[in-house]
C-alpha cells in the first residue's frame, strides 16, 4: 500500500511536539486529535505519506517554530505551513477573507509535487471551505470532520442570552454555517466521534446525508495516560498547587479546558462555592491554559477569568481553588494521576461537548468523571460506567453530582477501575486508525465512479477515474 493523505487544520497553533493546548480558544482538543491521527496514520503499513497543512505565522507573540515552512513529525508525516493573510497570528474567525489565497497556494504546490494526495480530510468549517475546492481541483475524495458545529454553537449562545448581532460579530457564524453546509454537500465521508453528533447536530444541516456519516471514536495514548503514578511527579504537582491550596490532602475536583464560554467553568466555580460540603471536603483545581497576564488575553478569555475571580471572591474560596498560570504538556498526565491518588474527580461542565478527549485521558489514569450529559461524554460513559453525567445548566444538579462523587469511597474505586478497563478496551489509536482506513475502503468500494476492487487499489494504480460526482 502507498496511500497519501492531506489533512487540513488551518487555525490554532500546531507543531510536532509540545502542543500549547489551552493557550487560547483555538488551541484545544481538535489540535491534539489531528496531530495524533496524523502520527497514527503514518505508522501504518498502508500509508506512505501524510501532509498536515496549517497556517505559517511570523509573529513575535508566538514561538518561532510556527514560522517553519516544513516541519518533520516522524517518518512519513510532515507539517506544511502556508502563509495566507497577514503574517501575525489571528483567531479563526478572522481567517475567512484569506482562505482563497491558501487554496491557490495548495493547488500550485501539489501541481509541482511528484504526488498528490489520495484523500483530503478537512477539520472544522474553515478547512471544509478549502477542502471542497481543493478536492475538486485535484480530483480526489474529500472527508470532513466539523469537530464543533456552528448551528449548535449559535443555538447554545442564544440560549445563554447573547443577541444574534453579537454572535455574528464575535464568531462570523453565518459564514461558518454556510461553509459547513457546503462541506456536507460535497463531502464523501463525514467522520464523527459519536452517534449523538450525527443524530442531533449534523442533522440540523440541510446538506447532511446520514448515509455519509461514520462514527469513529478517538483514541488515547496509553503510554502517556496510565494509572501508575510516581512520587516525583506527585511532588511536582504539589509544588504547583502550594501557592493556592491550604490543604493538599483533600480530593481535588480537577477541570482542564480552554478558558472559553462554552466550557462553562465559572458555573462550576459557583456550584462549588454554593456547597458547604464541597468546600469542606474537596479542593477545586482549574487548569485553563497558560497566561502571563489576563489583560493580554482575548476578550472571551478575559471575561471567563473575570467571572471566575468574581465567584472566588463572592464565596470566599481563597485557599480552596487553584488556577496555576503555567503548565507544560508533560504535566497533564501527572495532574490526572495526582488527582486520582487523592480520590478526586475529573469535571467537564461544558455546555456542548462533541467528544471530550480529556475524559478519556482522565479515565485512563484512573480518575472518575463528572461530565455534561451531552455528546461524547454520553458515549464514553455508556462504555465505561466511570462516573456521573449531569445537566450542567442546572447549578443544583451539578452541585449534587459533585457531592455524590466524593462521598462514597467504594463507588469511587469501582468507577476508577471501570474507567481504566473501559478506555483500554474501547479507545485506542490503533483501533481508531484501523476503523478509519476500513471505512474509507468500504465507502469507495460501493461507489459507482470506481471499479469494484475499491478505492485503495484504484489509488495504487494511479486511476484517473477518481473524479468527484459534482
């Protein structure tokens, strides 16, 4: 086999190692998922080359590694960076005017190369816009993953009280939804993480066809995320928490996310603050990316932190809540294990959660979960039975779930064991990639535009018949 893939991930900060997860609202779980998928594909015998295309950035405010045109990931995988728009780093909502420039750059690049990809996989709406046009120009199949969807975001923001003109100004939501509709119209396969995404989120789109949707749950790197902790890493996390917490022995309620409204962290702080039991028996630990000064964050992040600080002050939570300014990617598995060895819980109170990789990571480390009763958490919980799901828009229900989670030691131990075993059984990158390749092969074997021997054989023969039917 000698398959070649092109993955489009256009926003956020992505590089081959030391991902700055949580640095801003655009550098989160999608970034990690795409990088892990690229690595895992490159490590299979069927795949010869994986190109990960992203934006080239020359900006003193970000690391110079993001200005390298080509970056080696590992054998068979590379990051290709193309400049489109200004050289400085921009949040994703500001990239729309420059996407046509990237399309032209990519067409020229692959016309000069000795190879073109057998598949184009676009991640998120902006990449979907580019992927549709590039797949037509290069005449290769197109795969789309939305990760999160504009119609669902718009619905949730309206429910939260934002006005339509505010949503449009902040998120360019009309352009995003239009790009998603177009991507769903022309895609050959829609890859989703859960059935819930397909049934309740993608189905909101006129262009979505259920028969194009394929569910492939993401995986976990079990070499990093395991339940065997060391005293060295425990001491390191203790040192991180000492400036904030009076009693490090209490079970921590650990939340790890970006500081964005959708993650609903201020609501978690309020639920904790309203519970005398939680304040007495547990600490609250918030890992919300890295920051030097909150005044230098974008407006959404500043707003989130301001609300958190207001809640801490309102309920006098000093000495009970930790919110470190800095952490490294290597600290994340240690944080899960540190929380687990103290009998803590991992909390995901997001308003919407397409999947929730952090839930898998925490569970693999033996840390039970309290999570939003939405999307990915429902599917993870159904396979692992490792905690509680809750309506996170109801502060009393969230408070009660957190109190239950730390009240019963024997129940906690059962959840912990279930999580470790369930994640190992159902969520691995090897399984993810095997399913991914199998689904693509099966999809194109059914297609009338190629021979009955399937897309993989056609690709290997350099077939010129792989033309999209539109």
